[in-house]
């Protein structure tokens, strides 16, 4: 094949180069056109549900029923937001979500970085076993663990150490304890990400620190962690966001507390029970959309702030292995 | 001589000790908050569990809970088959799409940053409660069906278009139902795109330069460099997608088990259901890893 190409090249180098040049510019033009159409289309599909939420959250009851107002509200109004704000008890729910997600995010970040580093850089008997167990926790359906845990936390006797069990449900303890020990929701994935990242880091810095007499823990905190920020941003973002959107675990361990997802879920019910209810089912669509946006707004804000780190992290994290 | 040897030995064991201390939080947590409840789950599934004021009592009843789940409960087997079928249909499409999307996003074009931000948006927003709310929501139902019966954003038009070719009706239904799933597919591919993209950006550009000098076309270098270099990530992503699809909070079987545990099913039967479900997931993953790992190419 190579010799064929060479023969062709020798035949008429100039004309071949010109025609090839024309062909490739034409092809790349066509391709960039197709690419633009595809990217715009996919972006539209992703944003579409968000747009529907925005427009219909500003609608009034008349707009919902009126089919001519399918896309844009005829008389934009904040009535949906006002109602959702009051019925969800928004400031309280926002505060609860914020504190819980921050607690979980920070604790999981700390524990998973420690474990990931230990697995990546130290040889000890059982290293690969521990890594295997971390991956194993991912394939077990969460309810299989969370339902026995529910009973353990309901009658918490410090694993047989105490005579009288105490009730840890409706406190942050179930979340704190599981996050502190890198056993929270999908923490196997976080451990994996951190381990891969540390594995991919060059050893020179670390060795220099050891030569200077720093112990493994000082080396970790003062040399390794500052370089691991891209991976840490991803891990924190994931654990924060998953806790923020979580309904099932919160519902299991924190039945009485109001986080945003729980308040959002209860929104239509509360509306029909409230005094100024019109008893019209359509109304719940305005409330649901306004409420969903109020739940998503802080996340979008966080994403907008963290996006530079996030995009950079994607290319710099060794999730790739 | 002996002195140095001893020193070395203690250094390695010091390092080993430090490593153990680093992973200790996980090991303790694994025992208390994973292994212990895991064993309890098996115990519960074989028992009749009654909650009392100071704790709970267990009465051993053998495989009764499993029998009930399989043969008495009208929904369990049906949901299990449904969830399994949905996973089989979805995984290849999600992998194909996220691979393609990552290749698109790795190229240079204007507005690439914005496009990436939007593509990753579902990672942030596409999970949990909002999806559940959307499923019941009236306005979404109205707009997504576009007024036609059973069509998605473009389902109706696609069906009309395909009908012109006089295709058999079952084929048209299959294609339309796939097309209807497009928004769902796109929105559950976020993390997979992130992983593929990270992989694409880690391929050294010298590989492409070398192949260009050798006279390879873009098409050839895609199949000779890009694809083989990404095969380990295809395996990672297939495994991730299967787990994601099986444990997603909007999965019908997961919802049924979770809600049922605290109401009609009771802890015992719901645990029996989860354990059988877990066995299915483990079997699927074992088969998939066995088949796919043969085709994986490792660079080093």
C-alpha cells in the first residue's frame, strides 16, 4: 500500500496535493456543519426540560389550561414561586439541604482521599483486597444495606457495647458516620477516582519530602493534597450533588427533617391541604416546576462557580487509569 | 551489613503500617456499615421480623420470604424482567452515544467550552427527585408527546416518515420507541462522556502525528489509535452504566423494594427481593466482564 501511494505521489505531486487539499477542505467544511447541527441538537434536548420548567413555572392557571400558551405564559406571574416558597418552607429546607450536603461532601472528600492515597502509594498485605472491597460496595443495591442500617440506627447500641439502645434516626449521625468512614452513597467510586489520580502522580515530589524527613502524613497533607485539587473538586462535587438530590436515603434516616427534595415531593399534597387551594390538579404543575427550579438553582450556581475547575479536572484527573 | 538490612526491613514495614492507617477508616466503616448490615440482610431475608419498642425480634422461617417474592407477589418477577430488559436495551445505546459525544467534544470548534458545560449538566441535575416529579408532570407530558399518541419529541414525525417505507409495524414501533428514549439516553450519559473525554485527552498527540507521517487517514487513525486506546474505558463505562441502571433511584424495582420495606412487604420480604436482585446484578457483571475483558487493549 505504501509503495502504491509513493508511486502515485511521484506521478504528479503538485496536482495531487492540490486536489487533496480541495477535497479535505470541502470534507472538513461538511463535517463541521454536521458537527454543529449535532451539538446544537443535543444541547437543545438537554436544555429542553429545563426550558419547559422555566416557562411553565411563570404561568397562571389560565395559561396552563389555554393551549395557545403552550410555550410562553400569556400573563407571567410569580404566584407559583410565592406559593412554592411558602409551602416548601424554603429558607428552612434550603438551610437543611445546605448543611447536610456540605457535611457529607466534606467528610467523604477527606475519608476518600485518605483511603485513595493509602491504596495508591503504599504496599501492605491486603491492599488489593481492600480495593476490591471498595469496588464491591458499588455493585450492591443501596437498599440492601440501608434497610438493615435503618434498624441499627433506630436501636443504636454501639454494636453491642451499650445496654440501652439510643435512636440515631432524625439526626445527622447516620450520614456523618457512613461518610467519615468512606462508606456513603457510591463512595467506592470516589475511592477509585482518588486512587487512580494518586497513582498517576509522579513520585519525585513525594520522595523529596521523604528525604527532607517528612513522615507519610505530613507528605500527604503538605505535598500530595495541594496537587490533587482537580480530583478533589470532582469528588466533592459528586458527593455534594448526590446528597443534595437524594430522596431515598434522606427519607430513610431523616424522616422528620425537611430537606429540599422531601419538601418538593410533598408540595402538591400540601397545596391541596392548604387554605387557598383551588382544588385544581393543573395547579400542581406550576408548583412542581417552580419548586424544582428552586431546588436546582443553588446547584446551577455551584456548577457555574466550579465549572472552570470541573472542566480542567476532567482532562487532568486520571480517572482513566 | 546486618544493620542496613534491618533498617530497610523496618522502613518497609513502617510504610506498610502507614498505608494501613490511611485505609483504616474505610476498613472500619466497611465492617460496621457494610459487612454487618450485609449479613443482617441475609438473616432478615430468612426470618419474620417484628419491630418492638426496644428493638426487633427475628423468627426463622426458612425460604418463605423468597417463595413469597417469587410466586406470590404479582409484581416482583415482572419488574425484575422489565428492569433487566431495559438495562440490556439501554447500555449499548448509552455507550455508543457517550463515545460519540466525547469524540465530538474533544475536537476543536467555537463554543466548545459552552457545549461541554451543557453536556455535563445532566451529571448535576439529572438525578433524583426532579426526574421523579417530571414523570408525573402534566406540562412535560403535554410538550414531550407533541400532541401525537405515544410519540416523544420527534416520535410522531419519525413514525409517519417510516410508515412511508412500508416497513412492518413491529419494526416501526421498535425504532420509534428507541427514538423516544433519546432524551433519556442523552441525560443518563453524563458521567460516561466525562470518562471517555478524559481518556481521549490523555492519548499522547505524538501517536497521531506519527500516524499522519506514515500516511494514515483520520478514519484509519481513529480505528488504529483512538479506539484501542479507549477499550479499557469502554469496559469501565459498561460496568458503570450497568450499575447505574440497576441502582438508579427511579428504577421501578428499587422503588418497589424501598417503598415496600416500610409498608406492605415488610423488611423480611423486601430483603429477600434485594438479595435475589443483587445476585442477578452480580451475575450480569461477571458475564459482561468476562466477555469484554478479552477485547480490552492495555497500552502498557
